[in-house]
C-alpha cells in the first residue's frame, strides 16, 4: 500500500491488532512469534497535517488479553512522527485505557472507548484536565459489535459536552465514587495572597491546586441499545457482565437484544 497524499480532514481507522505473526515451522505447522513494534504507523500511509478529526479503533479478542503488550504497543507509538497540529477531535477505542503520552493540550474533544472500567482508569482520564482544563472528555463502554464502522459517528453524535465533567456512559457502580480529586503543583501567588505582593517568598511560593472532577452518566444501557451501541453480551467481558448483573437486571436487556438481532434473520 502506497502513502495516501491527499489532504484528509477526517480519518477513521479500524484494525484488528494481533501482536504476533505466523511463521512456518516445518510442514503444515505454524507457531506464533510475538512482535515488538508496530508494523505500520500513521505517518507511513497518511498525510496527517490537515486532520482535524481522528478515530483509532484497536480491536482485540478479549480472550487474548494476555498476549497484549500494552507497554510496547501504545497508541502514542502508532501516532509518532505524525503531524497532527490541526487535530481537535480524537477517538481511541481499545480493550484497555491507552492514553499515556498523548498530547491533549490542543484538543477540544476526546472520546475514549474501553472494554473495562475502574477507579484507576477514571483517575487517569481526570488527570488530563491538568494539561487542558477546557477539554471535553466522553468515556464509553465497548459493548458494540466488533468492526462496526458506524459506531464512531454515533459516539461523536451522542456525546454531551460537560465542562470539567467526564461524560461517562459506564454505569457508575463500577466506581467507588463519582467524584475524583486531582492535584497539581503550581508556582505563583495563591488567590488569597494576591494583595500581599510585597512578600517575595509569597510571590515565588509553590502551592497545591486541587480540582474536583465528576463522572456523569448520561445514558442507560437501554439508551445504548437504541443508539446501536449495545450489540451483544458476547462483546462484553465476563467479569464486567457479572458486575452488571449484580447491580441491575441486565438479562432483560439481553433478551431484547436477541429479539432485535433475530428479527432480521
């Protein structure tokens, strides 16, 4: 495949990531060798300098999570050397949270899709506000059909914009609290010491700035089904489904999913 040189403003990528490759080992025998780097990167095939909206969907079979080298195969490695100066909207879909090292300083909207949710993920997303306090973050569960090319448009369409509030479509019972406290050390004058500018120590003092970031759930599981973003229980981790079943009658929803899917068979 040759590099696409046209000036792209929106790019939606969906690829199946299997971090191994087949190698012949004798007659009709195949073994897998783990890879240590991406076989391709964004800048290798695309002219990225005009991209304003980008979505990267890294699909994996949940059953092969042990084979995923999250430290090596980061989204930042896939995006390295790409000129994304005009990027304003970024959507990342992966089984696991994959935002470490991503520059959000100039982004307006960040859409995150993961197969699991926990307090650690919520805290990592909240910390992004320390870099860009005006960023709109929307966090969705990966309950849709793998390879569905319409989900990115639906997520962008249905994501609300809350100021310093994460629009979280994961049920809030996956988290200890809907409030996240993040801290940042800054240099300067505390707001209550502005009048005391004659004190040099006060002017140069470092102080701890605290932010309270909230998780706000905007849609129910039934809403996700109506949006086409809840396809099948087979697309959900078993451990995640168990938590859902403990907190709400999810199997009624599952039955309705099967009815919708089988109606067209």
